[in-house]
C-alpha cells in the first residue's frame, strides 16, 4: 500500500469537510487503497446489476473477467437469485475466485478496496448509483442512458468533476474504430455541408403482456430495486427488462437502443448542448399492454441551422437507406450510413458507395486506460457526452408526454411549423405509411402530437410557452433515502 500522498491528504480533508456539510454517507474518497496507475497492479472491480448487460460487463470480449489488468471482486444485484447464479457462481466458474455478493449497493460501496464500479441496473438507478459510487471514491462505468431524467445526468457530470473520478458512459460505439473513422469523414467535409442527421431505431418489439398486478419474485429486494422510483405494485408480467417500457423506470426505445444512435448523430453533427427546441409525436400502436412508452415515435431536435431527426419503430418495418438501427448523415455532396455497431459506409448523392468504415474497438479497455491515466479527456465516452445524448432522449419523451391526440387531418398543419418543414413532412409520410403497413388506423388510434418546446440548450432548461409544465419534468420526485443530490451536494 502506498503511503498517503499530499494529494490524497488534501482530498481527504476536502471530502471530510464536504461530508460534514452534506451528511453524505459515501463521501470519503478512495482512502484505504491508493489507486495504482501501474499497469501491473490489477484494478478491483464490482459489477452492479448482472442480469442482462451486466453479463457483458463480466464476460464479453474485453469484459472485466477477461482482462488481465482487472479482477472482479464483488457482485451486486437486487435480485439475489440473479446475483448469486449469473454473478457470483458464474464469475467463480470462470476465474476460480469467488467474488463477494451484495444485494444492497450501499453496503458494497463501503468496501474501500474497490477501485471500479460498473453499473448495469435499470435506468432509474443509473445516476444515483453513479453519484454514490463517485462520492465513495470509485471510478465508474455507467450504462446508457446515464440518467432517467435530464437533471440527474448533469449531476453525475458535476460529481465526477468535483471528486476527480473517471466516469465512462456505456455507449460502446464511441470506441469502435469504424464509427470513429465515419465521424471523422463526416466532419472533414467529404460529404459537403451536413445540416441533417437522422437516427433510426427500427427494432421490432412485441406486446409485454396485459397490465395487472403481479407478484415480485421472492428473491428480489423490491425496496432496493425501486430505489429512486415510486414503490408501486408490479404491473408488468415479466419483472426484468420490461421496465424499459414503463415511465417510472425506463425511457422507451428512444432511451434504450435509441440512445446509441442519438449519441452518434449528435457527435457527428458536432453539437454540444441541448439545442433550441424539440417536438416529438407518436404512440404505442398495434397492441394494448402493460407498456406505457411510445413504440413508434419521431422526435425533431432544432439546432438552428442543423437538425437531428430521430425515428423509433417498434412494429415490423424495412430499413431506410440500408439502416434499421443506425444513423444517416445527409451532406450536400453525399451521405454516410452507419448501420452497425462498428462502422458503415459513405455514398455519393447517386447512392454509389465511395468508402467503407469497419473495425472494432475496446470500450472497457479505453475506460481502464483512463482510470490509469486519471485523465477524463482520454475517455471516448466521458460522462458529459453520455449526459448530453441521454438528455436529448429525455427531451423527446417530455415533448411526447405533454402531447395530445391529434386528428390525422390536423397533423400536417402541426408539422408545417416544424423546421425544416419539408424534412418533417417527408418523415411523417414514411411514419404514416409504415403504420398503414402494420394495419394501424390513425383515425381510430390518433397520433399523440407532442408539445413544441423551446430550450435554452446551455442552461438545460425549457423557455417560453409550456415551460411551466415541461421544466418540472427535467427531474422527478425521489423516494426518501434515494434522492439524487442537487448540484451543490454532489
Ligand atoms: N451498452 C449496451 O449495449 C447495453 C445493452 C443492453 C442493456 N444496456 C443497459 O444496461 C442496463 C440494464 O439492462 P438489462 O437489460 O441488463 O436489464 P435487466 O432488467 O435484465 O437487468 C438489470 C439487473 O439490475 C438489477 N438491479 C436493479 N436495481 C438494482 C440495484 N439497485 N442494485 C443492484 N442491482 C439492481 C436487477 O435485479 C437486474 O438483475 C439498462 O440501463 C440498459 O439500457 C446497455
């Protein structure tokens, strides 16, 4: 163990003062274990949430049991069955070493020997888990979307900066050499002026089953699982994963698959605030079930002379310009299509392919390198980028949720006020054609047309009409004991 350095001494004094001021239980930084920047010392990793994505954190190529530079020493899952089987037992089988198990992350975070915490819980927990971990002196890899609402994403950024922690967002495309090359190509002017980026999340999703009152699995600590969200009875048949489609916990496919493509679209456009305005429309079409989020949704983000259009389609559909889940950058001389996680291709205006972009990368490795260098600038997906792109998804959903059913005949006049109008109308024609192909009658099931909201994109607040309704939706009412700290308290 290295002797306490002057920097650590200063950090400890600062955090002790902060702890006294805020009453935070996790405020003492990485005091017990001076984190090594030596590549020879293995970093001690805890994974929180191991059912789905947490399996990738643990076991996929580059994941933490596959890294010579890391050791998975703890597993935390609110579902003991999942934590013990898919976490503890699976890690022991793979590595020969049994990690500790925690059902409650507050207990895990008391372990000062842990360097890194990775978070693959449902969305409503991301920000609080990340902030608590940062306050406890850990470096954090947090899944996308990094937040459940706009305000709490900004709080993670504040906390990471204040406590000098490394915080990576789980948008792994940012580390793919093919994606990086495609973005450089777009930004180099090779397809001319790029004023429009289109994100696509065409991903078929069926009904999640009838709304009802269901039993929470006995192995789940439901108080911990709900955390910052209200502790309502369970209303969906399948406990895990399907929370994505209920507003208390998830953000629909816009904030699920869509955040990856939203992030690439915003990155390529080169915009680094929340823009000037948003409007979003759609519905949950084709079935009635326990889900609440839109399964078909168009969101238009106004960046002045640039526009980002995002389309979610959860019913059966064909790709658009070769992309189902993807991003298209429309330039004055051509366009670039990213239709996979690791790259895409550039085309001229006639549709001839002029360049391929394909190659993988190691997002976890990029995070570990930054943990060693202690430089957030080394991160490919620093928390600030994760926050901004997650926030766009939340803005789209806020507009949509403030919307009202609009008769089909009136939709066009709503769209004509959306800039650029030609693009908005073209997208709507394809949107309504797609629903017609799926036998959705928009006269019987009208479109929910969202509020047209103006923004101060730097201040991350709504301005103008309806801001009194929209601004409270930038945050939420937190349950006692699970409150995301406000700016001054992070
Ligand atoms: N980067 C990617 O490509 C990618 C892919 C899939 C999922 N994800 C993200 O990963 C997250 C998890 O998704 P999933 O599909 O694994 O969901 P899931 O519901 O299958 O698994 C979440 C797990 O977290 C556990 N959990 C809930 N609250 C907890 C808490 N407070 N402490 C500890 N454990 C807790 C649950 O019990 C469950 O086992 C989501 O935010 C999702 O957006 C990212």
